[in-house]
C-alpha cells in the first residue's frame, strides 16, 4: 500500500486579490469588449477599489465581468504598458506599490491640474450640479466603510472636474488618479469624515460664488490634507515601474527621454 503523499507546500508569492466591484460590460455594445474592460479597471483603480501589492488574474476578472479571458488579458497588458501593473510569468499581474517620493510627485501634479480644473469649473457649474454635489457631500457621514467613502470621493471630485469642459485636462487628471488612486486605501475614511465634509463644503461655496481662486485653494487643501495622511504610511521606496527611463537627472539617451 502506497504511503500517503505529503500535501504540497504553499507557493510563495503575492496573495491573489479578490476581483473588485467593476463596471459591467455591455457585450451588445459596438465598443470592443477589451476597451470596456480597460476602462472598467481604470475606473476601479481611480476609485481606490484595488489595493496595491495584490495579484490580479485574467480568470478571476473575467468571471467577475462575465466575459472571456482574452479581452481581460489584453486590458491588463495595456495597464502594464501604462506602468501601473507588472506582469509575472504564470502568476498574473500585480498592482505596483508606490513609494513616498513617487506619491509626492503625483500629488504635486494633481495640485496643479485639479486646481486648474476647479478654477475653470467655477465659471461654468450650474445650480442643479451644485445641488447634486451638496447632496453627495452630505452623504459622507452616513457611509461607514472605506469603499463607500472612496467611491463618493471619486464621484465628488470628477463631477466638479467635468464642469471645466476641458476633455484633455480631464484625461490627464484621470491618468494621475489611475496611478495615485490605489494609495487611497491607506486613508482612514472609517474615522470621522468631518474634515473632508468641511473642506468639500468650502469648495462648493467657492464654486457657487464663481470664485476660481478660492475653489483652487480649497481643492489644494483637500488634496494636501489627504496626502499628508497617506504619504507617511507608504514605503520609502516603491516597486520599480515597468516603463524604462528615469527622470532623476537632466540628461539621458533616447530611451530615457522618449521611453
């Protein structure tokens, strides 16, 4: 009688990340499924719905989205090319952990671009949009979990930035949120949201007054107050980006300059 074989040792590596809540895919839409999957994953990243460091597989995401694995794999490879994900042979893709220096750089760019979007929105936002934003802001204390707070924060900010009516500016802001959004998991939204609600209210008052400078200043306070909480919880050095090149010096070859 053959002796029972010992159970295989668990494989070392990154823990798989459960599939987050994703925007459903419309398979009847003329838009390619891969593009819809890519946009759905980007939105989840911007909302902070995917924590840094976890592994994502095309199979688990395909099951969550009720699509085949090929368009999911293509979307994950696009995100890898964007420098957001890193692929590992036979183990899927993992979401890079950003370090303090990279997060500070992203925050600096966010302050400039989102402040500009807020300044422009101050001259365009309509009363109905303001009323919707005030209702959204009032919902913050009623949401006890981090995921709900992250989603509300995402919707609040982008509802304002849409009012700027600058599609290219909005695209740049979205790209920054794709990279910085996962770090929002380190913000303790489960605590008292009074500070967030107050700063958002100041932002809305400035928008209602048509004061672009005050709107920009309120957005800066909002971004900075959250960044100060998050940055100290990040590693000193993050995972190396998958894209080649560096900006650590003012010289380089064509690969460093053009990527």
